C-alpha cells in the first residue's frame, strides 16, 4: 500500500485535520503544532481526533522530511 503526506495539527498526542478543531482542545498546558504525517492511501481515519500513537514514526516536523520518507517507502 502506498502512502501520501498529510498536513495535520497535533496537541496532547492527538492529530486533527483542521487547526480550528485542534485549538478547541488547547488548555494552556500545550499548544497546537503543525506536523506532517505519512498516511496509507485508501484507508479511513478519523482525521479529527486520531491518536498520534497510531501513526508511530510517520509523524514529521517538516513537509520535506515527510515527503522524503514517503517517497522512499513508495519506491521500495
């Protein structure tokens, strides 16, 4: 199965597709951070509150880093 890169928003080890939904979880202890996630194509996720643990090492700080890893995965 191939992967693609999806920009998401992380707070309290939960990932959201929309920044506004992630900001609703802010409580002053942690702030929303943009991340890039390698996601399996054709797989349904609850992208409005998925556990970051589910994606393991497929969460990256930069889009370029994520794309490099996804490209390598997809070409193997």
